[in-house]
């Protein structure tokens, strides 16, 4: 009979197991825990060899937590379907809770694909709520009206026979985020002290700083927003006895903000005004001045199967003299070229021609070596890059945590 060979070939076509590539390059995940909890699939180290490419991304939420997005890209012998799951985590969630929630959503997202393999016999599905049905969908009110407050105090100390350095700082902030607006307040204070000993003497460097910031952003639609920012701060290192900065800006996103997990391309522009008071007279013989300027910022962020790219470019200048300007750019990339070959690069650079606050007179050798004060510079630059090639086995379902604890390989 013709039908019998057909049934046999159909049965043989069913794969034994699903091959999965879990991509956590954009946010943290515990692969050891994932492999331990999900044993009905094979985990691949090559995204092109996998039946399903799982991409995990996350963005911060107004309450201080994070919203996670898990995208399941089906490929190879499976249909080219793309499934997306989203969930939120509390700002006080522990790593245990985060990894447990991720595994739950991985199981849900992979269930339909595992069901098409022989590993369906290893699946167990439970659909019971942890609370009575009449309470599971009850709306909850927020007694804090979406306000989030944070207090942070931190410090450090470093010393040897010739050098001592200490830092102490604190921060207090409040923010409220809804789909209609964002309101933020923050204040900070800090002190840095360093002691340098050398033949014949010693040098003490003592710098302090403090500041206050407030901003408000109004939603204007699915692709735009407008707002303002008010900043007041002080820094002995930057010859800043008191700076008041006020800026207004409008931002347009070429993609809907709802797609921020996958792509973001924004352009913002606005004017600003600042009033500066200086500890010492500047190189232009000023002890205080009022400055007007404007700023434009472009940002591009992509989180895709092939990797991630983040690009930001900012330009600003003072309107009274356009030769005083600042152009900065930062680029962060992590791109998978092919199966085991990937390339990453990080770049930050700026052209600096707006250091009007520099104190008059040259810096001494002691001030240069100890970084007692801000020095003149026409640019800032930082670059790092690398190429990684992996070959060999692409499957690894084993979990072996021996000698992986902190300090085991630190000498």
C-alpha cells in the first residue's frame, strides 16, 4: 500500500529534540539554571544551527523595575514564525526570582515547538493560578501614585605606603513615570580626597561637588515628546562655584516607542541657557557669565538576531560665538557575522571647544599629576574592539559548576 510508507516517513521526519539558541547578549540570564530546568531541548552555541533563536531584551520601567521581552525566531525546518512574550519584574526582585521568571516564559514560548518533536512525551503543562479565580484579575491601586524614591550612599577607600584615596557620596531621587508623562527630581553630594607621598613632601588633593536636577517630559503621541530640564550644581574640580542650567527640548522617534525593545531612532533639539559663577577667573577673565546655546541629539538602537548596535551623536554650541562648540559620539556594537564569528567594538569620542570655565593661568606639574583641577583638552577618546571566533561542538546541555565560585581562580 502507498499510504503505509507515507506514514512511516512522516513518523521518521519528526525530530527527536528541538535545538535552541538562547541569546542573552542584551541582558543578564543564568544559562546554568536554564539548562538545569529545561532538559527537553538541546541548547546550541551557534544561532544558525538552532531551530529556534531566542532573543532576550529588557528596558527600565517607571517604577524602577524592568520590562523583559522574549522573542522566539523559528528557523530551519520550522516555519519562519516570530513569537513575542513580555513580562515585568519588580525593582527589588532577586536574581533567583529573575531567573525563575525567565525560565517560566521560556517554557511557555518553546512549548508549541517542542510539541512537534518526540520530546513532547517529556513535557508537563500546568495551568493553575496561585490564587482564586475571582482574585486573579482584580485591579490594584497604587498608594504611592506611581512615585518612586531612592536613597543611595556609597564610598570607597584605597591605600598603600605612598598613596591614599577616599571617596564618599550620597544621592536622593524621586521619579514618577506614566504613559502620559515623566517627572524626575534628584540631588547628590560627594567628596574626593587623595594624599600623595613622595621624597621631600606630600600633596593633599581635596575636591567636593553637589547638585540638584529636575526634569519633566510630556507624551505628545506614539512617536514624540517634549520637556524641560533644570540643573544647579557645584564642583571645585571644574572651577564651578555655581552653575544654573535650563533646557527645553522636543524629541521625535522615527519608530513607535512601543518598539523600543527592538529598535529606537530618535532626534531631539532644543535651546538652553546657563549662568556660571567661578571660583577663579577664567581664561577669558570672567568670574561669572550668562550663556545661551542649543543642542541636537540623534540616537539609534537596534536589538536584532544578528546582534546589537547603539549609536549616539550630540552637538551643542554657544550662540554668542559659534567657535565654542562640542561634538560627541558613542558607538557600541556586538555583531555576529556568521555561526561562530562575531565582532564587537566600543567607541566614545568628542571634540571639545567649549571649556570656557577653565581657570586663568597654567597648571603646575603637581596639579597635572594629581588631577587637582580640570585641564584644557581639545578632545576625548576611548576605543575598544575585538573579534571572536568559536569552533568545535555546538551542543552543550551539561551543567557542571565545580570550582566556579567567587575567588577560586583569583591569585
